[in-house]
C-alpha cells in the first residue's frame, strides 16, 4: 500500500535568510563602541539601515575623514583600516543580517557640499 501523502523534502543548505528585525538601540551601542577604535583620521561616522539595489537588508556607513587622511598617499590605507575595524567589531552580516557598505568623504567636502545624511 502506498502512502497517500507524499513526503517532500527541501534542501536548504547554503540558503541565506536575513535577520528580519534589527534592534537599532543595540546596534547603535555596538557602533559607538567600534568608533572608539577608529583613530584620529575619523571626524564622524553616520549610518543608515535600508535595502541595497538587490533588495538585501544593508547598513550604509558614511564616514567623514579629516582632509589630511584623504591625501592620495594614505587614503587607501585609512579607508581600508576604518572599514575593517567597523566590519570586524560590528559583524554586520553575521550579527545583524545586514550587508555593509562604506562611503567616505573629506571634512572640507562636507563643509563645501553639506549633506544632512552625513551628519
């Protein structure tokens, strides 16, 4: 006799299911703690939680650097180090289900072209 209800199995191996809710107060605490490790190059760190162009839950960091930290001979090292510190200390993907994005601008650029999203 055959089973009247066929059994279906699913293989969910390797499927990424993003965190549905982010406790923003807890996330803000982690970001504030990480900011103390960033160094003298950083003037300000702002962020926004939203969706990226693919619809994935994301965190968009906007980091303002002192002008001297955006000089051609140091900017790659500075931005790499700052992004790594934020990524390692906050662990946005692992802890919050958020893809991280990092944008940088100089202090003088923010003064010349003020953008409220960077404050």
